[in-house]
């Protein structure tokens, strides 16, 4: 029983902390990645439309 009481919770605490940090980073970065993807899709759609109609479209 004494060995059970001497066990440390450090591996559990540090792994839980690491999972929390990864989840927090994912939650913070996913909107940024989505914004980049949506912006790229808009630019590509505008270029396709310009190529199809023969108009020149300025996209930043």
C-alpha cells in the first residue's frame, strides 16, 4: 500500500497539460487556416470567372 501512496501524478498532470495546450493551439489557429483557405478559394473563383468572361479582375 505504501508504494501506491508514493506514486506521483506528474505524468498524468503533464500529459493533460500538453493535451490542453494542443487543443488551445488548434482552437486558435483553425480560424486562421480557414480564413486563408476561403480567401484562396475566392481568388481562384475570381480568376476562373475572369478567364471565362474575358474580363480583367483585380484581386489583392
